[in-house]
């Protein structure tokens, strides 16, 4: 990741953290939170000179991943759903869900799972996780603040670049319904 993008992540972290908390404090459904947070991330990426385009409701063997940003699996939860400790059942369920999604996305896109990362957020907390060897590294919930949001933005910016070379992505980029294909014909 370029120094410029790291600098932008650091500069944007406070504002993004404040906005995530504002969105979360309004409450609402997971879908409401996801819609507003995705818009915020897209705008933040644009300020960094990146095109942040998620694949939303991405189908995998274990269900539908909320958003996949190339190598970052992002699972949104209803504001207030994530607790301060991973000891509780709700957090354990979220963690298992993200782990399963990482494995499924890796398999579907023919990527090694340790090259992917997962984040769950409800706007109040982030839970960061990734595959390490045959096990997992899952952090305790980090309150949404400038430091945790900077970490999240660095992950988002660094793991959003590029796309897996698999048929689904090729069709999406070069398929018959794309402007590129229509101009070529």
C-alpha cells in the first residue's frame, strides 16, 4: 500500500469513526446501517483516489456475505449487536459466520484463506479476524474510534485493490452487458 494511501487512511479515520458512530446511534436495521456505511466507505475511498466497489450480498456455501471488497470480507450487524467481549454468544456467532465466509470466499475465488481478512462491525465495535496457518487470529472487539477506524481503513484500502481472476469477475468486467463489450462489437 502506498504511503499516500496510508496517510489518507490516518487523516480520514477520525471523521469516518465519528460518522459510523452517528449512523449506529440512530439505530435501525442491519440493512439501514449497511447502506449508509457502504456509502461512507465509497466516499472515503474516493477521497483516497480508490474506487471502493463492494460485491454486496455475495453468495457463498454458508449463505450471503454482506460485502466483499476483493480480499476483505465485511459483515455488518445491526447497531448494538456486537458486545464488548467475544465471550458472549452473539459475538461467537458473528465470528463463526465471518470465519466461514472467509473460507467460502477463498474457495469460490480460488484464493488461499490466509490472504483474506474479515471484519464485523455494528458501528460501535469492529472485530478483526484472519486465518493464520490452520488456526485463526481473532481480536477482541475494538470500539469504533480513530485508531480502530484507521486500522479498518488501511485494511479496506490495501485489500480492495485488484480482483480474483475467476469467471464471475471476468463476466462482470467484460461480459456482454458491459459498455466495454458493446463498444468492441
